[in-house]
C-alpha cells in the first residue's frame, strides 16, 4: 500500500519505536497522528514535524480515548495505516524468592496495557479503515502491532509481559482472517532488545550483556530498524497475518 497520501495513526508515539515510526512515515509522505499518554513528549515530537496538533492524548486501554484518536485521524483524510507501539512491562516472578505469589492486579495491569490495549486500538482503527474506498490492490488498511520475543521465550520475571505479548502474537493471524473481507491487513513485529529509552536507562553492564548474546550483529537494535520494518510491512501488500522477529537471531535465555 502507498504510504504517501494516507493518514497513519501511531500509538506510543512520544518515544522509542513509536517516535521512530512517526518520523519515518512522515518522511514517506503520510499524514501522521501521534497518540500517547506522554503529553509533553508527544507534543515535542509532533512539534518537530511542524504541527503540535498532530498529537492526541490517548491511553490505549481507554475506549473513549482511542475512539477520539481514530476520529481525529479519520477527519484528516484516509486513515489506512496503524502502527501500535504503546505498551511496556514490569518484572516479577510467578512466585518471588521470599515465597510471595505474583500480585494478581499487577499481572492484570500488564495484560490490560499490552494485550487488551492492542486489541482496543486494532478493533477501532480497523473499523474506521473498513469505511475506506479500496486502493488498486483492494486494500483499505494495514495494521502493525508490537509484540516481543518475550512472547515466545520470556525470561524469568517476564510472566505477565510475556503472556500479554504471546496474546498479541496469537491475535495476529486471527485478526488478519477477521479483517480479510474488508481488505485490512494485520501483521506484528516481535522485537528483541532495541535501544529505546527504557533500555538505555538500564545499567551499561545489562545492555552489554543483552548485546553480547545477539549472534549477529552483536549490538542492540536501533529504533529506526523497527520503523523501517513497519514501513515495509505497510508497503508490501502480500504480507498478512505474520509475526516477524526483529532480533539479530537472539533467543532469550532464562535470564
Ligand atoms: N525496546 C525494546 O527492546 C522492546 C522489545 C520488545 C518489545 N517492545 C515493545 O515495543 C513497544 C514500544 O516500546 P519502546 O521500547 O519504544 O518503549 P518507550 O517507553 O520508549 O515507548 C513506549 C511509549 O508508549 C507509551 N505508553 C505507555 N502506556 C501507554 C498507554 N496506556 N497508552 C498510550 N501510550 C502509552 C509511553 O508513554 C511511551 O511513549 C512496547 O509495546 C514494548 O513492549 C520493546
């Protein structure tokens, strides 16, 4: 699908993978709407693109926030691109070393943010895309979700996050089938360890250990490598229902 001339909604747009995607899609000619709970960061990125009003405050777990962000995007033109990056995680074991079981509300919060949030954004954005006129290839939209390789082989302490991301991986083929009749594609990127702000705030020794475990190239991924893949997924009309690992061939060890 052509990027230029379409409207793109990017969640988690104030930082990291979302910010890199905003910049790439903007450079490729999309009209980008930025959604995030981080107002200052989102406005700053939008301001860099020349228009702070492209930013919409949006909690991806809120039905009304996401509906408003989708409406905002659809009013600007043909909303045909979604890249959903809003998310994040915490760390706790199923049973802590002192014998305490994982807090159930903490587990629910991580699932709500990463799994329910992904579905909330996907269902509302794709419902708007279904109203588009199809392009020459019959496409009405392309959606990119963000999982994690922790959804396949989460490390110790990632039980909530890995479970939520496994749900995003599982959702991909089903949503692609659900939306096929409408000409809306759904794909997911499962990143390894990418040098976004949360990772860059980790101790240097931890970052070096992550980088050292990557077979090749022996480094963390760059946010623009994610954005480049998201851009390709949007452009490649035959890519559908797929989860693509972006990880330098690393397979997470237990810790
Ligand atoms: N960086 C990595 O190594 C890595 C690896 C695998 C998966 N991921 C996933 O990629 C996505 C982006 O992560 P990142 O590394 O760019 O982190 P980041 O912290 O730089 O960006 C995440 C953005 O999401 C926003 N956000 C958080 N909760 C939100 C909510 N409820 N509604 C809307 N926005 C919200 C934050 O404000 C932030 O701007 C996340 O889903 C993360 O789980 C990241």
